[in-house]
C-alpha cells in the first residue's frame, strides 16, 4: 500500500518556479518549486452506474478507469505528487493496482466521505497533516474522467500562476436553460447567452490555502452540497475569480452504463495515438540510415 510521505522540508517553503518543464530547474536560490499535487477522487459509490460494480474499477482497453486517471498525472512531468481518495469497497483493489503499477508519485491512499465534497475535505485535511505548503498547486480530478488531456493539466498548472482557482470546462454547444419550479413543473427562468455557457469538467485547480479556506467557510453550512469544488470558492470566496481552462469532448465523466460505448471508442483512439507517437519518436531517434542500400559500397 502506498504510504503517507511527509513532504520534504524544502517543499514547505513557498517558491514559484513551476515553469514549463524546460525551465523547471530550481530557482537561482536553489530552492524547490511548490508541489503540484493531483487529488484523484475515486471514493464514489456509482449509484447511477452499478453499486455492485464500482465504475472506477471497470476496465477500458484492459486498464481500470482509476488507473487511466492516475496515469495521466504520472505522465505529466510537472505533477509532483498524487493522492488517491477511495471508499472501503474499492480500497483493497486500488491498493493492489497502485502497488502493481508502482506509481512513483502516489504518496497516499486515503478514505473519502459520503459526498464528493467530503472526499475533497478529507484530502485537504490529509495534505495539511502532511505539511503541504500553502501555495502548493492542487489539481482535483474525478477518477471517472479517464481521458483528461495533458494540455488541460498544463493549463491548470499555468492558470494558477495568475489565479487562485481554475477549472477545466468545455463550451456548451447547446443553449442552456436556467429553470425554476412552478407547481410540479420546471419552467424557464432565463436563457443565458450561450457564449458564456460551459460544462464544468476536471481537474479543478486551486492554490492549497485558497481551497482550504473556502472549505473551512463552507463547513459551517450543513445544507451546502456542492457537486464540484469550484462552487465552494464561487459561493464562499466571491471575490476570487475562477479561470476557465480548455477542456475537451473526450474528457467525459463516466456516470452511467450508457457512457461506456463512447468511452471504449475514446480508449481505443487514445491507445492508437500513443502508439503512433511512440513509433514517430523511435523513427526520429533512429540513426540516419544509408538510403540507397549497396550503391555506395560498389
Ligand atoms: N463521495 C464521493 C462521491 C464521488 N467521488 C468521486 O467524484 C467523481 C465524480 O463523482 P460521480 O461521477 O458522481 O461518482 P459517484 O458519486 O460514484 O456516482 P453516483 O452519483 O452515481 O453515485 C468520481 O470519480 C467519484 O469517485 C468521491 O470521491 N467521493
Ligand atoms: C465535478 C464534476 O465532474 C463537474 O462537472 C461534476 O459536478 C461531478 O458530478 P458527480 O455527480 O459527482 O458526478
């Protein structure tokens, strides 16, 4: 099982050199950059999918969904640490998968809570106990969004150099209707301009002290049941802008069985693209051959 790794003392110092990989060397002072911590939320119970078949463990192209998501953050060189949030039903299998894969960035596997916000709260508490610096960059991700793109992860990391909060989101191609109740019917209250309509995805990214403060304020309201993390900042830190980072159609959330055919197609396409990328890299690295064969030998 992945053990809790207390963050090295150097990471407790605030320092900002989370530039793109090319410039990720320590700053002139030699101090370390702030940690970039991915929180992979995998503690749901999948009631809309199949409570007896945890969707975060369902395989796509022979890889469990939760591993697709962990892999995405393991692959990104700017992500320094990963914590995985689980529920008791999947803990044993997730621990086995993490140990089998030997994910080097996974620092801890912790228990989540009854609601998604409770799982985020548990992660925030565990990170505080582990001594994460206040300016650390957190990327909170649904484990059941297995195809998050590297450009979205990088976009979140970059956005936190200018904003305290950011979220991956995908522009709505449908007109969105805001409704209200009229008797037992929903009726339209307003039709916002579509150019400002986005569907929230994940990761949702925050400076550690900002999201922790927002959750501390929200904790006083027992009737507050946010379905994502940005709402906690929007509702409780109203003066804190939350930037939009480009998402993608393929960054879908696997919610019901109906999502599986699309997910299988995307998994196959992602695998093929990765194979193409590997072949191109191998060809690019191959020594320049003698194209005309024996001609020069004669
Ligand atoms: N108490 C919870 C609820 C959800 N999640 C995670 O948040 C993500 C998005 O949640 P959702 O798709 O709703 O998953 P479930 O809550 O399992 O689904 P349902 O609402 O159908 O039970 C998932 O990766 C899920 O594992 C979590 O970590 N802890
Ligand atoms: C966080 C989220 O994925 C943004 O769209 C969504 O709100 C999660 O909702 P769920 O009901 O927990 O799947």
